[in-house]
């Protein structure tokens, strides 16, 4: 002889649906935050290249104005996904401007300094989006 107890929980399917909806909304909000971080950092790097950032806050390098033809300035862009943001320039000489060449060109550190200057601002952008979920 066996004893069986049947337990039935109603609403599991609906609860899973609500949780999946919340997860999708959260992913969308994080993606929006990362895009905003990317746009903010792109702007900060461009301002640094153009010499429009306060010169008293240099973290690494000398961060000279790096505009001659505007090609480097206009090449700065970003890509973003839900996990990371990449600020970049596809100009061949961009690494030489950022890191220097040793003897002839000192590092200008536009990307590096912008990163250090804006860490908290980027955290705040992400936190604000997460808080509004």
C-alpha cells in the first residue's frame, strides 16, 4: 500500500513569465546605460583631444591638444554591449598620440586620462539606470 500526496502550485507559469519580462527589461536598461556611458566617454575623449578639458587634472601623460587636421578627433567612436564599452580610434597613428613614441613624441593620454577622470560619472550613469528598474 502506498500513500501519495499531490501538491499543486498555481501561477508558476505566470510567475516565470513575469520574471522573464523583468529580466528582459533589466537587460534593455543596462544596454541603454552602456550606450550612454559610451556617448559620454566619446565626448570626453574628443574634448580632451580638442583641448577643452581642464588641464589641471592630468592623471597620466601631458594631454596636449592633438588637433591638426581634425582627422584624429573625428575618428573617435564607441561600441557598447551589455557588458562593456569600447572607446576607440581606427586612425593608424592614434596609439602614437596616446602612448607617445619615446624620444620624439610624449604621450598625450587622451583616452587614459578621460577614463580615470570619468570613472565615477560612468558608475553613476549605470547606477541611475539600475535604480530606475
